[in-house]
C-alpha cells in the first residue's frame, strides 16, 4: 500500500509540475495575494475528483468515445486560444501593470476562472482521468485507492506550495516588465497546448 501511495504521488507530481493553465493562474493569484486559499483548494479538490474518476475507470470510457475526445480536443483548444489571447493582450498592452496598480479580482471571478481552467482544459482530464487512470487500472484492485490517494496528495502539496510560495517572487513582480514577461509566457504556453490538441 505504501509503495502504491508513493507511486501515485510521484506520477502525479511529475505530471502536474509542468507549466499549464492551472499553474499559471495559481501563480498569478499567489503573486497578487487574492483569494489564494480558495483557488488552491478548488484546484486541488478538482484534481482529486478527476483522479478518483480515473481510478474508477472513467478514463477508459473517454478514450473509447470519439465524440467525447473530439469535444475535449476542439473545445479545449478554443478555450485555451482565447485565454492565451487575453494574456497576450495584457503582455503587449499600452502599459504593463504592477502589482500595486492591478484592479482587484472578485472571489466569484477568480473561482469561475479557476473552474474553467480545470474542467474546460483537456490536459487536466488527460493527466488525471486518462493517464493516471490507465496506470491505476494496471494495479491490483486493493492498491488502486492508495495510488489515487498518493496522486491527490501530490496535487494538494503542489498547489499549496505554488499559491503560497509565489509571494517569494513578489519583489520581482513589483515591476510592470516582469508581468509582461509572465503574461507573454502564459500566452505562448496556452497557444502551444491548443496547437498540440489540434495536431494530435
């Protein structure tokens, strides 16, 4: 059981640490110190839910349904393209925005964005439901729960570390040019993911 937990933790950590839509949003939220607890909890709990679905075998259903795969691919690509365009607009706007100048984001808007970046992002489903679910399906039934718990624990550890650790970079992001670089990087990452979805 302990090995299965550690295996789930390690595999989930390897998948989740890669730069993606969720991570970029959590980093931005942490830098601005806005609704950090709510955002990291929603991300971590959502991952735990998706991991649970994967461990229960939902990933196989998704993989075997051309319609579901097409909806995830094209809908996700469209969403990520728009999100990338918004980041690019911030990056190349007429004036960069320092932390102290940024207008506040409401809790509702932050949570809505967080949920969209999770449930409308095919990469979240691919990593949690499909990939982790596929690995879990190869394990004896008695070990799948421990594997899923380890994977969910990695998600909690990562999002809390990212959300609350972002403050260590706050000094750098007091300068508007740093925000431009961050938003520019976010835009390219989102467009890259969208392109990969359309080309696969």
